[in-house]
């Protein structure tokens, strides 16, 4: 009877439970061996990305992926890339940048120096967008932008300031909707199918690897931009990251989040005032 129980094909519910166990074991192995902690990322996101890597490696199970990840650093590199959030574009959500330009710039333009942290900067499109905006408002020279991401490879791409030419039509549209004041093409040079943004746009930018889950605050900032990052975390990790952002932001500093993100129902809800509700811009009040 006991033997018969274990030789039956698992039901759908049992298969789902086995997959959850496999995912938990894989994430625990990645944390213990490599130091990357994805254990509190949102389950649907993690499940999709792991399934993608299983197919990419031509494997039949998550357990098989765990073995390869622990024994082959190249496979781990691929999995890390899968977990990285690389969806971005120049002046993404133009209304956010327009609000920043018209409402925040007037309040910070007289600061002797300005420190901005771009969290989860990915390949750097939004960082270069901010550099352009600050340049046009005449305060870029006294600004230092810290652009961080967990993925070292994507940071190397961001440092180059090189993007596909076929994205420029959309980026130009976004630029003007965000209140751009010049010809967007003045900021880059097109060569074949790529564009190279002017080196001056990264002169005051520091690109650095930073893990929101395991690393600590490393400076005090006047502005923190953390857009479309928190949506990939569960509630526990979101609250952990909000603590890090709060501790990194100066009093009266500004926090910018993504359209589907916010501070409600976090431990820091009462620490901010709503500066521009529609654009998810907040100001630290205590």
C-alpha cells in the first residue's frame, strides 16, 4: 500500500506544491552560495523567470536547474540576468519627468549641491534622461547622480551610453512630452544602427552595483528615483526597501515611485507628504 502511494502520478495540486518547494530550494541555494537574495521577490515574477531559464537550459525540472546553477557560474549569470528588471526607455512616463521639471526643479535649483539616487537603473536610459533634464535647467554641474543596479553586466552597458537607433523615434516623442527644450538629436551621435550619447551626460554620474535586499544605505540624498522596482517584491521586501529609501533620503527630500507603486500600507506612510499624487512623487516630512 505504501509503495503504491509513491508510485502514483502526482495530482496537479501535488505538482504545484513540488514546484513551490523546488523554487524555495533554488532561491535558498542561490542566497547561500552566491549571496543574492531573491527569496522575497513576488512569486509570479520569480516563477516566470525560473521557468524561462529552465527552458533556456533545455532542462526538465527546477531541481535540475539548481544543480547547474551551483556547479556552473555561467548558468547563474544567466539566471541573475533573468531576475534583473531591464524594462526601461528614455523619459519613460513623460508626465513624470515633466512634473519633476516644473514642480521639483524650482525648489532645488538654489541648493549648493544636489545628490540623486537612481535605484535599479538598468541600462541607464532614465539616468541619461535625468542628465539631459538637469542640463537644460542649468543645474547639472552641481548635481551628482548615483545610478545603481544589482546586475553588473547591465551596468557596464549603462556606462557606455549606447542605445539602438530604432528607439530614438519613441525617445524623441517622450522627450518633448516631458518638456524638452532643444532638438533631442543634439544629445547623441548616430553611427550605423546605434546612437552614442554625449560623454558629458555621464560626467556627473556614478554607476555602481548595489543590492537592495542585502546592501545598506551608502549616502544621504536629496532625491531618490525608484520607479518600477518595488512591484517585483512581496510586501515583506517592499517594506524592507522602503526602510532603506527612507534612511537614505534627507528631510524634505523627494521620492519618486512607479505608476503602480506607492507608500500606502507601508511602515513609512506617515513619513511623507504627497507632492504629486498622479506621478507618485512624495516629500519626506519627518
